[in-house]
């Protein structure tokens, strides 16, 4: 796979899944502009990629601020002349709590990034691709929380259902113009954020046992899915949410035949909140 001569834009690109995708796409030859709030990590990644012979530029912006979002695509075009691929990865998990205990401030904070921020940058990307007249591929960061719900994560769950709805709508509206729009929906991905939420590697290893593949995913595996969605190998794939969860949502987690190995104890299963395990703010 080769992206030589192509231009990619990635938000939430300075940690976890976003960073892995920036590195993967840049090493495949795409001229890459990546966005985040963490300038220290952003400059570090930029310097490392340049030393490795890849072409990538960090752009500082806060995806909760529409005025900053609207500078991202023009900056990309000003530097590289066009836009071929976009991965709208930036997001936030907010605070967990039952619906009756949630406050409007948390709702507004989560939706300002996960839905409105994505919507605004998606608009800008589509408009640029329409001006170019040569199509393009856009990938939005959704979640298994856009497919199933988790108690206590209602606000995040609602935001990721909204992302999938925007993805489908954009795909059917702009498919005739050669613009494909899809989503990736990761489950548990082994990032620093996952460790912060659930604890050390011993806890994560226990969590892995509830997955049919008996492990947790890596940021690089999600990056590979994004790369495939960018590429011509997925040319007939649009308006879809690609679930990457090691088979987690394919099973009935609380029922297992006695003939099969014992599953992870329910207390851990019930504590698993997909809303907190793969969001990429920066």
C-alpha cells in the first residue's frame, strides 16, 4: 500500500490511536497534517517522523472550539495544496454516571467535541473535496458505544450513536461525488488512557479474557483499519461502522455453556465501560 502524493488530515493525533495512525499513514508516504492540543507531544512526533524520512506537520487546535476547527482544513490546503484523506479521531469521554445524575455541563462538553466538533471539521473536509472534484475518503471515530450501551455512559453512548448517524448521512449525500465516509468503532484498545481508567496490566489481562480472541486490541490495529478505509482496497465500502472489538459485541457476555471455560467474573464485565477506553482528545 502506498500513499505517495496523497494528503491526509488526522485530528486527535498526539496519543494512542491517533498517534499510531499518524505514524502509519506518514510512513506509507502521505503528506500528513495532524491536530491536537498537546503541543509538546505534537512537536515530538513531528520531529521523529521528519528524522525517519516521513512528511508530517503538527497543527495545534482545540476541537471544542469551532473557530479553531475552521482553521484546520485551510491550513492543510495552504501547506499541501489539497486534501485526500481525513481521520476525525478527536474525542472525549466525559464523566460517567446514571442518566438521572448527569448534568448538562457534562453533556455539553462531550457533545461539543464528539458531535459538534466532528460535524464542523467534517463539513470543512467535504467542502474541500467537492472543490477538488476528485473524491476522497473520510473516517470518523465512533465506538462500540455507538453500537451497544453501557450503564453509566449514556452521554458518551449518545454522542457515538450520533457519530454513526452523521457518517451514514454524509456517505449517502456525497457518495455520488466520489467521497466515501465511514467510521471505526473500537472496543478495548491498550492505550495509556485504558490503564488510567481500569488500572495496571494485571487488570487489563483479566479484562482480555472476556474477549473471544482473549486479548485487548492495539492502537496499531485500529490504525491499520483506518489505512484500509483510506485506500482503494475499500473502494466499495461506505456508510459503514467497522467494529474492532475482538468479538466482544458478537457474544452474550453473561451466558456461557458449562462445557466451555469459565468467563471473567461479572464484576469486571459490569465495570467495563467502552465509553472510557479509546477516546482520543489530543
